[in-house]
C-alpha cells in the first residue's frame, strides 16, 4: 500500500496529517523559523540555511525574509534568483524555478489543492500538482500561482494576478484570473475586425461577451474591452433597454484603426489562404489527443497571427471539423471528429 507521502508525490489524493508528512513539515518549520530570525547581514548563514531547506539551489540565490514553505525538498531554484519579502511556497509537489527569475513581495506558489466534493474535503484530503517557472521570468508583487501551472521562459506576470492557466513563453499576463496582455491592442482590433465580419455575414447572431469568449477563447474582461472599444469607435452600440450590442457599420471599410495601434495587415486579411491550415490543425489535434482548439494554440503551433488563427477556426467550423463547446467552458471549439480516417473522408468529400 502506498504511503501518503508517495500519494502526495505522485499527484494522488492524500492525508497531509499523516505522521511522516506532519513530522517533515515540523522539521522544515523549525528551520524556517531559524532562517527568518537570522540577522539580515549574515548573508552566508542565510544562504546555508536555504540550501539546507530546499532540495536544489544554484548559485547566486537571494530570498528575502520571511520565507515559508511546506517541505522544502520539492523546491528547485535556478541561478540568479531573487525573491522579495513574504514568499510562500506550498511544495507538496515539485516546484521548479529556472534561472534569472525575479519574484516580487508577498507572492504565493501553491501546488496543493482541496477536493471540490464535500465528502473528501471533510476527510481532510489534499492533492498536489507540480509547478514550473521558466528562465528569465518576472513575477510582480502579490501574485498567486495555482496548482499545476507552467510559466514559460521570458514571461511577465503583472502584480496582483492569480494565475490559473499555463502561461506561454514571451508573453505578459495580468488580472484575476490572469489573461494575456501581449499585443493587447493589436489582438483587440483583430477581434473587432473578425467579429464584425462574422456579424455582417450572420446578421441573426447576437453580439455580446458570451460569443466573444466562446468564439475567440478569451476571458470576460478582454471580451468586455473589445465591446467597449467597438462602442467608443462607433463600430457598435449598446441598447440600454435590451442590454445587447448591435453593429452600427455596414461594411468593414468603415472601421478606422487608431494611428497609435500598429496592426499587422495580415491580422485583418480575410481572403482564403492558399495553403489552408484547417485540415492540418485537425490532424495535429487528433494525433495529440486534443479535444479543443483555440486561437492561442494555432498561433503558437503554426506561428501565425491572431487574425489568421481566427479565420482557420472559422474554416474548421465550416468543414464540420469543430463546433462550439456545448459546456461553454471557454476552452475553445470542440473537435467533432475522433480519427484521421474521419478527417480523410471529410477532405475527400470537400474536394468533390
């Protein structure tokens, strides 16, 4: 029978108050109390204590006091690491931090979560999922990183954010929950062009945050910003009686992008690409056992802009490859086929 420690380290539900785990946390707490009370000028002593507490620590690691963690041995820290006051790491699972990482004050890294069902929660069970922070990441103050999250290299997390989803490399995220801010104005205007085109072609469709969230795999705050921008630039208007939005333009040529928005022309081109990615994307999803496709996945995997990615999803929908998620969980569009054989049949049918 697996011990609760084995269950914890393997991502299963476990009892955190099992004798061995309770004893390990007590030992770590004692070491942390000593570290946090060590005189600030004793750099060598503090460094030695951190190396005793944590599982693996590279050179030039500086952690301001106070610092708290559960076990310590699950924490791996790369070179040139700096964290400000009040860092807390609940390391029931592995926490891997790359090199050249900077963390602001009062940040929390939680690998541990509780069950959603009351029966197991009342039993005191926990689950711990690993967290990875890549090289050259900057995390602002008062950020909370939740279980199972991976943050890619060179990413920036804005102060006060709660990170629930994986953060791609070379992006900036912020908010509660955190959302991508990278190329935010360009993305917003690309969405405006795409949703305007869709509504002009489908006048019976309603404009609101819900369709923007589902269609473009974005969060509520970004969807609201799109609508506010459309109203500000007289592309759409809000009917206060019905609380709905309607287009006020008759063609895309009426959309005027502000001079300070450097929008890539490829993001708003809607002609059919010569080499369609719709079938390629569906095939990659089948091979990778993916159930949903998002614009973000297409952008990262095929190195294309947002506008092209949105057009590919529209094309996939027209071919019957994907459809809107019936659960409306904003994870993108659901794949409607399961095998490459089904895909080949659709390709052959559309060539006729």
